[in-house]
C-alpha cells in the first residue's frame, strides 16, 4: 500500500503545505518533486480557473508511488486553500526568485524526510513550473537534482506563447488580426519598461488580462515571466533531462516551442525529447479532433474520468527508472 502524508514548513513567514506520497516499504526511496504551472494552480495541478478536481499532479504522484518512486507536490504560496489570505503578504514580492525559493524549500523538506534518498531527487515541472525547475537545476543547491522532467516547457518567451494562443483563439473573428497586433504592441511597450496603454477597442477580457500584468501586486513576476523561456536555460543543464510536449497541447506548440528547445539542446546527449501523440497540456489523454479541441480546449484537463496519457506516462516512467536507480 502506498502512503500519503501532509507536510508543512515556514517560508518568509508564510506556511507552505505539501503532500508526500511514499511507495510501499521502508526506503530510502528515490523521489520526484512536482512543480505546478502558472497562476493559482495548486499542488494537484488543479486551478479555480479550470473546472474539475482530477488534477494530473496527483495522478502522477500516485503512478510514481506504484512504480516505487516517492513524490512531493506543494502548493505555491499564491495557490491552494490559503492563497487569498497570503495575497496581502505576497503583494509586490512575487518574482521568479521567490518561486525558486519555494522550490528550494520544498526540496529541503523532502530531502530531510528519513524515507527519502536525498541523492536521488528529480525535478518535474509543468508549463511555467519547468522554468522554476530549470532555475534550480542550473544553480548551486544543497540537494542537486539527479535529473529533470520538463513537461510542456515554453521554448519561446512566454509573451510570444501568449500571443500565439491569442492568435489561435481569434483566428475566426473578422478583427482577429488587428486584436493580435494591438496586444503585441502593448506587450512590446511592457517589455521595454513603458506603460502598456492598450488599444481602447480591445475586448474587455483582454484589457483585464493586460491590466493584471501591470498590477503592482504581480510585479516583478509578470515582467520577468513574459520574457522568460525554457530554451534560455536548457543548454546549461548538465544532468539527464526529459523534455515532453504533447501533440494535443493547445498552449505550448509542439513545433514552435520544440524548435528552439531542440536547438538549445544541440550537442547535449543527456537531453532527450518526446512528443506523445494524444497528450494535452497537462498530459491527459485527449483523442478528440483538432476542431473539437478548439471548441473546448480545457475539457480534458481536470474533469472526473480524465486520465494520464498512457504514452506519456510510459515514457516518463521508462526514463525515470534508470535515472533513479543509478545513484542507489
């Protein structure tokens, strides 16, 4: 029987909470630390912005435990059940560095647990979480990762990825091209450190999105994030790394984002790539047609009955076993 334990620790006056899942037996076990994607995504990889509670983070943790690998998944301080009460304390302090601090603290809590082999910890990030994993893996740490799994990493700067998503969403609108151009111009001013001054004719949801990037509470994280990309760090990774982008991902593009990532990995034999045929952004299996996906892109994210993509899971487990075993 696998076991789940609730852990917590204090970081800069805020309590962080996590779930440790252990395989059957006494250990010490190799372990994976799971790092969720952007926004209010919690430890299970669920978000109040997406319906359903059947998150891929929890499903991966359960699958790893069945395969003899422990895992820790944690709520970022701006996610989970305590996000609202933490908001005031975090306002204006969130940054890529603060997210790295959260990951460092999580790995420390995991490594301190007696049943964990601290020399066999793998970092596994999804989407924005891949950036935090890469920042950890390319910096000096007390508990270095033995490997990294990067699922749906943005190969292009995040701002470019957002523009691609917007272009796809507005392609059928008569003024779709003008909307994308207006947002692109606003983001260019933002990247230059100037006020965005978005076009007044933009749809209200887009104006709210752009305003959120300039909100003092979200700086400096938002400004750093829109310019960041996994490709900027991948070439500096010196440990075994698995990069996955699902062919059914409508947020990270299998061709546009893979190309700069593969270019950054040129000559690094320890970096391997996989493109599961039916995997979506959170690595659930999605067998729908492109038209059906475009009509409801998040329908196979966290709804009851959704399951991890078998090809992706098999690929990850097959890659993890020798990586976790080599330090035993």
